[in-house]
C-alpha cells in the first residue's frame, strides 16, 4: 500500500470546501474517496442551499 488512496470523512470534506489550503496541498495528487454515509451527511444539512448542493455533488 502506497498511501495514495484515501477515504475522507465528512469533516475533511467540509474543511476542503471551506478553503483549507494546507489540507488541499496534502491531498493533491491522491485518489480520494467518500463513503455514502459522508455524502448523506453533507447533503442532509437542513438549511443547505442549491448552490451548496451543487458544490458538494461536483466534489
């Protein structure tokens, strides 16, 4: 195993979408995966806007 495949949790995705450049640099060039549970958590926020839904979906 070479460490190039990573399963991201919900918080990591939120940090990335929030602009965390340190995390983005670390993850650059790696194969990133997201569980269906994390996807559901991200999209189930009660006050999520259509714009936010599109951003999460494209991620």
